[in-house]
C-alpha cells in the first residue's frame, strides 16, 4: 500500500499545524505546494512531509506537533529569520553538540526569548550554521539562568 500522497487536504493539515506551532503564515513557507505527505498506515493521519526526496518534518504523536529535520530547520530559519526559535552555542561547545550530547545551559550564548518547554529549537553556532534540532526542556529564561542540567534535548544532528 502506497502511503505517500500529494493531497492538498493533507498538506493543508500539516501547514495548519506549522502555523499553530511556529506562527501564522509559516506553514506555507515551510511546506511549499511541491511537498508530499506520507500518512501513517495505522491511523491514516499525516506522519512525514517530504520535499522531493528530502524529509522536512515528522508529525509527532500523541501531541500532533512537528518535529523538524535539519532541512526543515533551515527552511524555518529562512522563513522566520531572527524570530525563529533558536539557541546559539558557544564556540567551545560546538564539538559536544556535533557528538550528540544534549545542550547544557552553560553552552548557550543566546536563545530566543519566546522558547517554552517542549518547543522545537534550532541549534546554531555563533556563525549562524545550523548544527542540530531539538526540543526545549526548559523556558528561555530558565535556560539563561541555569548553570547545570539539560536545556535542549537534541533530536537531529549535523553529520560532519
């Protein structure tokens, strides 16, 4: 059974989720008309979003929110610019991130003030290169105030 579809209705659902999660109008920029949505065999609901052969996002269950791939993070960053939910990593911590270690608060030099626990976060180095994508464990205020613990759990990491 082919679970991959180019359906305007499925794409609209995914865009609506992106608008809810990242802000109004982001869904159309993140997922152009050429995107293909793969549905879950079990539930029949949207599961993966591809642009060509490149995975852009996965719809997480049970919360039905978007988990971005690195390419999805690049597209989000270009769509939102400085307003993207992001954390900038200190130079000395870049290797830790690239080796898959979760992001500690002391490794962050800047984070978007709107980040809340559970939000998707784009992880960048100080030069603006996207290193990883993850899920915030704590709010932005807490990230900048803590000295120990985990600030962002990494999900997708740039392969070097």
